[in-house]
């Protein structure tokens, strides 16, 4: 029983981190209908940056205080946002202008993610260890609370504010939104910014309790799981992404705490199996909307 | 055999000559150390890329799990060959068996029986892959399309990888291999490539092929015209996985590979190849496969190439991909096929010039 | 005509790849391959340093005596294979095209398997300094020695050290053992299987659990261990993961012992400055040699190494160093650079005076017969355990 509880707890923590990252995938897909493969590299960039800044701050007057962490977090968010803007502006926007096909957009995203991943690899191929700011218990509460707060804020933002409504309009019908006087490019860039900021927050919370990581943190360690979470929950749906994140996180942690009966080596089969089954029965995800194809 | 009639004579002859030249190179390449391997990989990558191109280029559905099917072909071929090997060792004694199968570059050559074994193994492996592909297609293609289909196929391929990883007899951590027992020759792989090209051209020229193209251009219009859309999709997907199985099985006789190497990265690599060559262009895929193989296996190992290229292929791939997508999103050949016309034009222009020069005199 | 000419040039270029091997008996060419970047780069770099040191030393002493002619050794290339089988296979072909006489490589088991798949076709003698997987020399089912006749290693093999540790655990009175292994590494799986086999035979109760290369957070993996009350955890993996696992486990309150294999070499370097390394004091692992041992061969090697690189060599450096000396002794024994002659000399010869083996040894199926040492940690330093 204790094992199960422990697994649930770790699953909730991992799940809320996946949820934050899944929100980014989900919002971007919802608005530009493109799987942003570079999102996983935003995660890596955020992690690297937070690491290098905390390492230098630890030696300064800030030391081991919460301020070092906060500064690192803010810096990571800012850089991730800038990287996202640059990516959007120079790789994705020209494609949208040309009205290119979806596969083109996807390949470009893969290309961008390859570039970032290659650069990260060249910078630091060895394993790094983040400074241990809080213990495992605290980081659990931080993860849960941050996710809940951010989900509430985002929902409010999307449902109630003017920009949020514009965002939904663009995702519903780009042409019509444009005709209503909405600046599409701004809205899309903003979505990318929010997504990458969430990725940065997610990865910093993930690392916070002294986690070890490599340049593959985005592409392998965390990997496709947030994306799978976004799809399971229903792409474009905010609560869906969070539910998906928790589901994947809990499955992963449960297989790990029951690793002594051999569950952990089947984690990919279990997660992707569930994923495929859900999609087959509910092609648009748990909370997604069905869209009918029209002539 | 529509393609055959459509091809103009000059192109046909040039193609035949080209294939003959390749055959000669393949035969004599065994004298070199690096060339056979590069040729082998070029032919095998071309086959696998063509397989993906049928679904992505011709059918217009988007698949991200190609590596999984190549993995099935690879694993089945290895296991089959291991069984054949065991059978022969038992009945004929080890020494005799080795005489038949071992292909050693220095001195020895692949025994004719070796060819027979490889071809049989490849065919069986391909059929098994096709059956699995059929089941996957039946389940996934009817319900999903677009990005969702891509993701589901990716998920399914990762399940294959996970299963193979968990059983040592199916691959385990570093994979199973047979290349120390038997390995194939460039000639054999070339033969497979040519046969597959003819097969694809015939297939695409048939009623099914035209149905596939109709589905790509407009699903709903095709259905309205009486094309069985779902059935067509499943057939195309099965055909594609059959070819992927052949590619994987041939790969098993060339180089050992771990199951994890068949995951996301390999699927994406083949996607890169077909997009680079041009979606829907068969010859484009082959050209792109040649470029990628030469880059990885020839360019990067040259001593005059800065280590940066060899150590960071991802950056290079990424930059090339983004640039191509931004400035020539249809790939090298677009939807066109490679022809020899440019080749003749080279000489034609010359001749014209000569004529005018002579006329001036 | 110009165009035709350029076409001809291209054809010539293609043909130039088809070069023939011409041996110029000026120097003895060594080729090597190993990970110089990536997650296990520490191994590749260490082997490289060991190999370079040995080459330098032999050349300074005059070279290798081949049929009365003193020939210098030359390390023609140390290819970076990033511990990848495909790249190692490509590395071998590129080394062959550079006319190498002996290949010292590759470093990790997976990469070595890829390298061997190519090497058996050429017959070049391959001495892997540190490839420990059982199958490297005898094939998947242990019956391929006649195919892999040219493959040798300078280290002991996986099932040897797994069995050794299983026996060691039983001797130490362990009753319940837990094995946490990496599902993506055959190295890890090989050690696990051997450990489980021996430990079970000695009435130790063993439970196994797998993680994969994407796992970096081991908190959840320790839950069943702490719940089950095991008195020994066997962690056969490379140092980065090992450091993670041990640190997490002892921080969570585990109080038993941890055992491991030679992949642990380097784990002490993962401990950061100012970090408390006392959690390592209940940990033991098998290694090829101990850098601070009193034996004269080790002492002189360590001194020379320190003079050149300024640090105590890890076992990988020592094995790289030994591999070159094995090659030297084999070439001197057969007085030839022909592949087959060298392979024959390696198969039949006796090798002595090596750093990682105090007694002379012969190769049995390509595996040297030598003993392992058990190493533990004290005050942030490695010490030999009794």
C-alpha cells in the first residue's frame, strides 16, 4: 500500500511537470495545427540555462538562497521565449505565408529541433547535476501548486481576456479572425511564447530537487511523453493536456515503483498502448472536439 | 506495364545502361573496403525510402513509424537466418555450413546457396512485415488521418522497439546480428532495388495505383467517384510495409543495429530522405538516399573534413532541412521523376553551337 | 568534349575509392576507435591516453623488433565512434583503408560488436582494450569463435565479473539481493544474468528490476528496495547512472551495501567538490586493476601516466596501455605484420609484464585469463577491499 501511495505521489509530481509541457504542445497545435517538435528543445534550453545561471549565482552573493533560483527561472523563461520568437519568426512564419502543407511545417519543426539539439550537444555532452534547492517533498508541492495556478490563470486568460478570445478565434478560423481585425501573427507568436515559458517553468521544477540531466533531457529523458499527454487529453484543450499529463506521469511512476515485478521495462508499451487505444476509440482525445471533414 | 510504354526510348536505354554500369561497379566494388558498404547502404536506404514514399508521397498520408516496420523486417530476417544456420550446422556439420555461407572480402565470395538463403529469408521477412502492416493499417487508417495517424504510427513503432528491446532473442539492448555469419553483396541489393522499382512502377500504373493517387488528391471526391478509399489506403499501407520489411531484412545482412536505433530517429531520417528528394518522386527518394548515405558514410569519415561535421550531424541535417523547407519545399525533384534529358541536352547544345559555328564559316 | 572529360574525372574519382592495399613497411600502424564525446567519453579519452602513452614509450625505447628490424609504432587514427555500433563499423573500414596492422578498439561493448562485424571480413587482428561483453569473442550463442578468430580482448569478460560479484555477495553473507540494471545496455544485462545465476546457486534470494536510458530520476525505483528490506543492491551500469542511483538511494535512507562492475570506474569523479562522498563507503565494485596498488608494474605505469597527464589513470587507460603491449609482444613473437601471423601469435602466445595482470596469461577463446580486484571507497578515495 505504501508503495502504491509513493508511486502516486511521484506520479503526480512528474505528471504536473508533463502537464506544464503538454500545455505548450497543445496550445501551439491548437492554433497553428502543427506539432512543434522543437518544443522538447525549448525544454532542454530552459534546463541548461537555469543550470548555468544557478552555478554562477551560487558563487556570488546570492548563494544558496531562493533568489538564485528565481533569477535563474526568470532568465530561463526569458531566453526560452526569445528562442521561441526567433524560431517562429524565421522558420515557421515564412512557411505560413507561403501556405505550405502540414508536412512541410512538421519537417521544419523537426529541422529546428535538430539544430537546437545539436548545439546543446556541442556545448555540454556530459551529465550535469542541478543544485539541490529543495527536497523531494517540497518539490512535490511546488509542482502541484504551480500547475494548478498556471492552469487556472491560463484558462482565465483564454476564456475571459480579449487576447485570449482572439487566440481562440484564430484557432477556430484563421481567415475569419483576420477579417475581424485580429493580428494573426502576433497571436501565434504569443502562443509560442506562452508555450515555451511553460516549458521553462516545467523543466526548472523538474530539476529543482537536485536532478541529474544531460543535453538529452528534452528529447530523450522527458521525450515524447508531454506530447503524448497533450494528444491523449485532446489537443487544443487546456484541462485535457493537464489530465493527459497526470495520466502519463502516474503510469510512469507506478511502473517504476513496481519495477521489482518487471513493469518498468514495459513502460513504453503500456503508455503507447493506452495512447493508441484511446485515439482509436476517441480520435480527438479525451476532451477534444470532433471535427467533421467537409467538402 | 503502362510506365514501360510511357517511357521514351532514349530514357529507357539510358536507364538500362545506367543500371548496367551500377551492376559492374557493384561486382567490382568487392575489391575495395569502403565501397561495398556504401553501395549496400545506398540501395537499402533507397528501398526503405521508396517504401515510405508510397504512403507519404503517393497516398498523402503521413506516417512517422516507418522505423518500426524496418525493425520487424530486420529482426525476422536475423531470427530466420539464425534458425537456418542452426539447422544446417546440425545436419551437415559446421565446416560445410561455413563454406556455404560465410562471405569474406579477402579472397572468398558469397556462395550461390548463400544468395538463395538470403533471398528466401528476405521474402519471408517481408511477408511477415506486410501482415503486421496490414493489421496496423486496418486498425489505424480507417479511423485516423493527418497528424493523428502520424503520431499513432509513431507510438506503434515505439511499442515494437520496446518489445524487441525486452527480449534478448529479439534484440535486447545492443541488438542481434548475423553479419559475422553471412553478409550480402551490393549486387544482390541492387537486384532487389531494381526489382522493387519495377514492382512499384507496375503497381502505381495499375488500377490500385490510380486509386491511391485519387485518394491523395481528394479523399471525398475519390469516394464519390466510387474509389473504395479505406480499402485503397490499407492496400497502400500494406504494400509500403512489405517494402519496408524487405529494406529491413536486407539491412540485417549488412550491418548490426540495436532495436533502439529503429525508433524515432530512423523514422525521421527516412522522412527527411523522401522530403529532400521530393514527396511522390520515386527517383527523388533514391537521389536523396544517395546523398544522405554519402554524407554519413563517406563525407564524414574523410580526413580533410572538419570534425565538426562528423560530430554534429544533427546541426547539419537541421540546417539543410530548414533551408530546403523554406526555399524549395517540394524537395530536389518535386513531384517529377528523374530523366536523362539534361544529359542529352548537354551534348545537344554543344552540337547546336558547332553547327552555327560551321554555318558562320 | 569538356563535359565528357569532367564526367571521366568523376568516374575516376569514384574508382579512386576502390584503392588497393599496398603495404609500406615503414612503421607499424595502429588504429583505434572509441567514444571521445557523448555520455561515456571518459572511457574513450582514458583509453586514448593509455594507448598514446604506450606508443610513445615503445618508440622511445627503440620500437618493435620485427624480424631484426626495429620499427616504430604509429597511431594512425583514433576515430570517435560515440559508442555507436554503426559509427564503429564505419570507423573500422576507414582504418582498414589507412592500412592499419592492428586495431586496438573499440571501447564499449556495443560499438565493439559493430566494429567486429566488419573486422571479421578483413581478418585484421582486433584487440579490444575494454569491450567486456561475452559475445564479442565467441558470438551470441558462444559457438562463433572460428568466425571471430581475430578478436581478442585485454580485459576480463562480463559473466566473469558478474559471477565473481555473485560469489562475493554470497561470501559476505548476503541473503536478499536486488539487481537494478539498465535495459538498454547489454553490458548491464550480461552482468545481471551472471550475478543472478551465481547468487541464486549460492542460496541468495535475488529480485531484478530494469530501468532504461531515459530514466534519470531513480527515486521511484528505490521504493520497492526500501520496502522489501534488501541487504544488497547490485547496480551493473556505467558511472553516470551509477552515481545517480547510489546518491538517490542512500539519500532515501538505504543502509545496505551496493555492488557493481567495472563500469563504476569514474564514479568517484562524478562527486562534486565539497560534496559528501560518504554515501559511497558501503559500495564495492570489481575492477581490472587498482591504481594505487603496490605492484611494481602498476607503480611505474602510474608514475609515467601522472608525469604525462597529471592524474591517476582509471582502469580503462591501463587496459588501453596493455592492449598496445599485447600487440607489440604478438608482433615480436611472429616477426611479421601479416594479419594471419599476428592473429596466430595472439592465439598461441603468452603475455607478461602487463599492468592489469600480475601473472603471465594466455588467451582462451580470445579472453585473457586474469583476476579481478574488488575496490571500495573511503574518505572520497578508492581503496582496495579485502
